[in-house]
C-alpha cells in the first residue's frame, strides 16, 4: 500500500523537474532571441543605479524624482557635449591621422625592430650569437608586426564599437529615467512575481545590489577619465604631440574595460613610438607601466574600491564572457551585473550556509546530565 503513494510522489517530482528544465530552456531561447532588448535593459539598469544616489538625495528635499532625474541627465549631457565640442575635433583629427599613417608606421616599426635585432646580435657573445643566428629574426619581426596590426585594428574597432552604441545609449537614458522616476512601483511589481519567502529576501538585497552596480560604474568612469587626461599630458611631454590627445582618448575608452583595456590602449602608442627609435620607446613603455601601476594600486582602490566584491579572476571571466556574448558593450556592463549578483549569492546562500555550519558545530547540552552543584 505504501509503494503506491511513493510512486505517485516520485512521478510528481519527475514531472516538476521536467517542467523546470523545459521552462529554463524556453526562457534561455526567448532570452537569446531578445538579447538586444535585454542588453538595452541591462544598460538602463546600470545607468539608473549610477545616478540613483543623486535622485535619492534630491528627494530628501522634496524634489520629485522625475524632476531630479531630468536635471541630472541634462547636466551630464551638457558636460559631455561641452567636452566633445572642446576636444572632439582634435581627437577625431588625430585618430584619423593615426589610421591613415598606420601602414607606414607599421613598416617603420618592422624596420626598427630588425635594426635592433642586428645590434643585439652583434653585441652578443659567440655562444649566444650562434643560438641567436638560428632564429629567423625577420620572420619573428614580421609575425610581431602582423600580430600588432591585428591587435591595433581591434583596439580601433573597440573605440568604433563603443561609438556605435550611441543610439542604444540614448534609448537607455530614456528608459533609465523612467526607472528612476517610478522606481518604487517598478520594484514592487518585480517583487510580486517572486514566490514566497524569496520575495522579501530579494527585496531586502535590492538597495545593496544597486549600490554595488552604481559604485562600480562611477568609479570606472572616474578612473578612465583620469587616465585619459594623464595619458594625453604624458605622451605630449614625451614627444608624441601629434597624437597625444587622440591616444589619450583611446586609452580612456579602452580603460573602461577592466584588465584588457590598458593593454589595448598602450598598443597604438607603441606603434607611434617605435619608428622614432632612441629613448622615446623606452620612455613610452616606462610611462605606461607607471600608469598601469598607478591605476592598479591607487586609482582602482580609491575610486572603485571594494564595490565589486568579486575575485579578480571572476571579474576577468565576466569581461571575457560579456565580450563574447554581447560584444564590446557586454565587457562594460557584465562586470557590474556580476557584482550585483554576488550580493544575492553572499546574502542568500553563502552566509546562511556558514551560519548553519557554525550552529552545527556548537555542542548540544545533555538534557539527562545533572546540573553542577553550586558551592556557597
């Protein structure tokens, strides 16, 4: 008799498991088909979280949320337009000049690398010279130039890809404005579709999730802007005045992408510096090494801080995965989303698990044991 209820229970569990798997696959297929819309929503959420502190601060002084969001976006757009009008023509001219001269610069770089290899070969001892002679220096130099050309073109396509997202950014600004103006209604509507008791648990974590996402983006923008200015000034002092502002803009844009951005931003500067020979190349390399260390050990801890709350390896995987699935813009917005998701993982899984393990480790008192006698 007991086997029949057990069989029915197993059948019920099997059907529910099949339904969950089917629903997950269906959701994944629909999400992939609507990935453009999902990307737009992801960008909108990131923008909304970035300026939410300003809107919340203005609300304390009885300013309507829609009005404070409107003024905030108008101020940001005004600053961006001013920057574009101020340095935009110069940046565009220098980048176009760099693109036009890229084949010539690469040929000069190959010639310079070959000359350096000959000098190194002449100054080597006999034993190491024999080893060095076995290497096809020209082939290695040609391979290095080809690889540099490919990476350089990718770095330029990175900048072009970011500029190509302007329309999506404009749409995301409008959507994020609606999100900020009516954030409480949207949040409560989202929480209603989550089953109990997870609805309240997730609702409690939403402020921290928004804080992490916004802190990451604000810090990343400040770091990139600082590095763009420092790069333009530094390269100007090092003798690359014809390309300094354009290279600074490229460095600022590429630095929005963690880990990989600084490398991509340095490649165009090296392409310009190598043909000049002399100490210029060494100073440019040293300059970028110093800039990278300043970013890693000063700017990132100061401006980005611990807002991500994710191991650097997982951040790198988030950047690579975002770029693979969603393109360049994915490398920018997936890391803050991973930082926000880490809040749910920490608060809803890791901490309860640690608390349960700590509770299990506490020895239980024996109810049959007699209480210890007290001495008067």
